[in-house]
């Protein structure tokens, strides 16, 4: 039987085993569909329009979220604000109104679940002249920009498709409020004005767009239907739009210090650093200051001692022993000139007798190479010989 036949038989056997195993697993098991839900990330929980911000940026419209705004963006940007204007400072409302009149595009996404009937009653009271004077009137956006809101309880029915830019988009606005305006001819995007939940109208040289609910562009809904395309077209309603800002909690009171830091932090940050450095320099030190060294002349012996300590730490034994041998040679030349001309053996013998040392000790001190073990002994021997002359 040749090799090809054996290979074919093995292939058939392996395939048969795999088919049998597959049939056995199919008869013993079953398939179940399990829906797994994932919690939102901390960033998404902190910013309900984070997905909208990232989708608009991916689609070619640079978008950024800002927790607080000290001033509106440039007029070639779209400002998307989530809220009805409660607790917005009067100065901020005036600044946003002037910004729209100069050519900005403001998109107001009304929050879900607001008690609009109560808010509208308060607006009517304010219109009669009863102003609390602190810019804390409910639904201040509706009053400032000239639109009105009706609850969905008055009219019910499915949300029709919206016509933005010549094509209809499926947008889920079932839970949104009905919005309308008499300030200007409003675009209701192909929907009967009585049923409009999304309107846009001109104001000055700018534009105001009102969404009856923020839900279509919120994190949990932006991926459904045509909501992403809807958000992009709404943000680009004004020709020449170059970017967008999202302020999803502009309703909070912005204090003076927060506004100052937001508007001028590049100048304030260096000042804060300088202030901290000054406080550190002017503060109490931990412990007394080290006394300044006395500015006087030192004894020559101190310099010699310091030099010797340095050479000893550097293990310069050869240099130090050579210096001691030179000092001994000068003493021999001065006090015993006769020894300077004697042969080495005779000189070593006479030096050993004068210092009462052994000849081997004298020979080691005058000729041997020093090491860490012999350095001290050799220097001591050389100094004893020099003193005995």
C-alpha cells in the first residue's frame, strides 16, 4: 500500500471523527440568546452628550464639551445648550442673546421631564411685570429668545419624519415637548406647526433652533434611527459652520472666580505659581539656618591635612610615599652628605643603625612599592629615619 492511499484513508477517518463529534455536540447542546448590557463609562456618566460630541467630530465638525462657559464661542460655531435657562445668570443670558444677534447659532435642547405647565405660568407672571430681579426665572430661554412650549399631553401621536436638507430623517421625538414661536417665520422641517417638536428661526443675523427634547442626541439614543445625522444637520444649519460647543449644564450658577479662571487661566496660572513660591520663601523653615562659615585665613597645616585626607581617600599611596622619600633624601643631603654617595647596601645598614631598625624595614620603606596594607608602616619608618639623622 503506497503513501498516498494511506494519507487518503487517514483523511477520511479524521473527517468522519469530526462529523461524528459535531453531530454529538448538536444533539447534546442548544443555543441561547443572551442580551448583555454594559454600564456607561465614567466619562459618559459625567457628560450626557459625550457620544454626540465624538460623533460630530468624526463626521467632520470639530466639537467639544464645556462644563461651564464664561462667554459664547465665535459666531462661526454652533452652541448646543441643554436646559431651559433656569438659574442662568442674567449677564449670561444677555451675552448669549447678543451673540445670536451678531450671527451665532444657538441650539436649545430642552430637558426631559420638566414641569412645563408650571414653568409657563411663571413666565406669564413675569411678562406681567413681576420679575424677581435675580435672573432665576424658570424657562428663561423661552422668554429671552421668543419661543413657547406646550406639553405633549395636549396632542399625542407618533413623531413624523423630519425634512432636513431635502431628505427625510427618522427621529424619535415621541416624548418631546411641542415648540413654536411667533417672533419670526419658523422652519418646522416639513411638520405641521401645531405638531412641531423641532423648530428653527432667524434672530438678528443669527439663528435659534429649539429641540423639544434632548433625548435624540443623548448618549443612550444617538445611535438609534437617524439621530446622528440629525445632530450633524442641526449643528450645520447655518452655512459656514466650523465647529460646535456643547454646554450640557450651563444652568448651574457660575461664580465670578470660575468665570475669571475660565476666561483668563493662562494669565492666572503663572500668578498662582509665583504666589506659592513667595509663600514658600517667606514661610518658616523647618529648623534653624546653617551658620555661615567664618571668613578668615586658615592655617597652612589645615591645607596640608586636607590634601593628605584627599589623597588618602583617593588611595594615592605611591604619591604620598614618594613625597616622604623625597623629604628623607633632602634630610640625608643636608645632615649626612657622606651617605648620599655610599652604595645602597651600606646606606641602608647605616640608616638602620641610626634609627634602631632592621635592615629589611629600611629597605621596604625606601624601595618597595606601597599598598593599602604597608602604606602606614612605610611612612612611619621613613619619618623615624628622618628624625634620627
